[in-house]
């Protein structure tokens, strides 16, 4: 069984090597194969970042053209899928930067509060329902998506890259052109703001 | 007369982390990147501070919901690309080649 798994992994690696060679040679059929194989997942990524179908499709197109132009520089240190994932994230972020900025709620309004003694002012929450049980409810999913959309863009982007796309802090910093310290601060504030926006989902108990 | 809450508040001033300091390092605590000594101080604070315990539970739940909604809420990636989109991408490649 282990032998068969190793063989399957080796076959996949061989197929990907051949596909890369064909792509570098400018083979149109290979390019189409890549579009069809990796496109659906890349489109999902673009949709998550842009929350607009038109913008997601535009940025996907941009991503594939960039990939086509840069395939000669792809050294194969990561998988083709990972490389394409990064390209579509960057294309989506470029699209985001090009958008007209919309009015944003100040993140300060969503930060936790402390009294003059630096003691937290916080209701007592009773969260007994499991995540699995909550997430199947449509109103919960809608509130979570709407809350993430409400975050100011610079915080929302860090949250998406770190918590959803699972980039490391260093990778987020490199992608956004900011330092790791700034990534950590923005991530924390984004998470704190999201918690504030999701408070209607939590049961408050007396205290 | 000082009640329990007042005693807890005064203890927070005696070489222990206060709630604002807890706020600054929550993510280090949650991703277990905190040095053990600091972690011990953090946990000591949580033992005494129900506001921070409550906050962290809600904070963790918000993170978990955010992660799950994107892995479940948008559904799995579609099996196929919209054909019009595939054609548009292939046509764009053709233009880029010229």
C-alpha cells in the first residue's frame, strides 16, 4: 500500500514535470490544461479576496497571463499549484488596490475597551454551541461574511491572507510590502474587530 | 470595604500582566509562540480575570468562524471553470503571444 502511494506521488510529479516543460515550450494545449485544472481553485481564492465576481474573473485572467509570461522563471521549488496560488493572490490584491476606496468604518470603534486601571470592560459570554453547529446556519454564515467585508481593507487583507490563505507572517509581509511587526498588529486588530462584529452571535450572561 | 473584585484588581498591579498587556500578546499565546515564563504570567492573569477569559473565548470563536465560513460557506471550489471564462483566458494568452 505504501509502495502504491509512492508510485502515485512519483507519477504525479512526472506528469507535472512534463506539463511544465510543455508550458515553457509555449504549448497551447498545456496552457489550457493548466487553466482548467487550477482555474477553479484560483477563482475561489480571487472571489474570497475581491467579493465581486466580475473583479475575480478579471484578476484570474490577469493571473494566468502573468503566469504565462513568467513560466520561464518558475524554478519548481514549490508546486505549480502553490506558485499559481501566489500569482492569483497578488493579482487580486492589485485589483483591490485599483478599486475606488469605499467609506470604511474606523477600526478603533471595534477595539476592546479598558478602564482607567487598564482593566478590561467586557460582557460575560457563554459560548456553548460548537463551531460546526453554528456554521451550518445561514444567518451565521451571512453575518460572518458581512463582518469580514466590513473590516477596513488593510486589516481585512491581512486577515484573509493569514487566517484563510494560511500564509505565514513573513509571507504576508512580503506580499503586502510591510514589515512583520505591522502584519502582527493588523492581524490582531482585525481579529479583535471581527470578534466585536460577531458579538450578536454570542449569548451574554449576567455578571 | 474591598470586595473580591477590588482585591483582584489590586493584585493585577503587583508585578502581573494587566488586561491591556494581555491584549497585546493574545495571538502569541494562542499560537503557542510565547516563552514559558510569559505564558505562566498570562495564565495567572486568566485565572483571576473573568473578563479576559470571556474575551478570549469570544476572540477564539470569531477566528474559528472566520476560517470555517471560507472553507464551508462558499462551498468547495467548482469542478469546472465557466467555459466563457476559459475561452477569455485562452484568447488573452493568444493576444499576449502576438
